[in-house]
């Protein structure tokens, strides 16, 4: 079995109860500070979003268009580019703008570099404008699962709890992996069991989905030549333009 497939089997075998135990041990309560949704040190907010999550956000914002969420108000879905942008890693800045090949999508940002769906009231309390339909990476922040292989970057790890035999032996780095906590002012706060289990279920789903997507990208990838100012995004569905359309659309 190939490494990604092996890791996927391990992700599918994760025990939600054990993940919830780890979340409880670390503790968490969202303070709605908005730090995880905003740019940091002039670096735009970057959160990975799967292709189907982009389409779900498009549909959700269309349904809410008449509620004043910032869309055009006529019930039409947002353009793909209003929801997602090419992941910047791997792109270079050419004379005509970013160019090259990259992998996966990031949530779109506003002119300040914050997530385009982030809202903040007059008192500085943050909220997600698409909370019910937010991507898994947002639903699970500030936690991630480390299985010793592929994982999405989320910033510095500030705490972790080992899983399975690794925890029982009191060792680090064993194959059973760990639940990691990343920088967030809400860490260390009490979390009730129901919330911990809900977060744990999302963590398992995300771990599985990330690996399924990685396998899909690997299997679908074919290198392409890009010209000045041209960007190609490779995801599990194939090579795409920044507007989400497939590169092979319209070709004979």
C-alpha cells in the first residue's frame, strides 16, 4: 500500500471518543477574537478549502443573498473567485501578476487580507458570515490531527496530546499520531463533552478528507506549461483556471 493510502486507512480508523478526550485535555472555547480569520503581519489569511466546499459556499451565499450578506442581492451564486483563490504557495510574481502552477484553493480574502466572510461588530467581536457552511479547516481550528505524514499547515504547534499506544507509553512521535493545538487565545478553557465530541468528529472528517484530496490531486496531476500572468490550480478534480473552470473545458 502506498504511504498516502496507508495514512488514509489510519485516519478512517481514528476513534472519535479518543479525539474528544484529547480536545478535552487541551481545552478550548472560542472567544470570537477573529485572529484565525484575519491577516497577520501583512500576510493574507490562508485557509485551505476543498472544491466541493467552494461550491457549497457559492450555494449558501446565493441562498442568503437577499439577507444582505454582501453579495449582489439577486439570488445568484457568487462567482468562484468571490469564494476562493489559488493557493499562493508555488506561484511567482511576474510582470503580469502571479503565474505558475499551484495546488489547492484558499478562501478568498478582502482588501485587508482578512477572510472575505469575516464580520466584526463595533465592539470588535468577530463572527463568520457563513458559519453553518464554513470549511472543515475553519470548523476544527485551532486543532489538527498529526498522523506522522501529510497534514495541512496551520501555524506553530503550542500543545499536543498523543493518541493510542503512543499516549499509553508516554512517548512522542509514534505512528498512532497526536491531536495538535495551534496558536489561539481560546486554548486551555473548559469545553463540555458534547462540544468536544462534535469537534472531534469534524477533526476525523477533515483528516480523512485531506488525505482523499491529496490522493486525488496526485492521481489527477499532469504538469502544464503556463504563460506570463497565467495561473493553473491542480485539485482532485483536475487542472483549473483561477475562476474554477477546468483547463480542458472548451478544448477539442
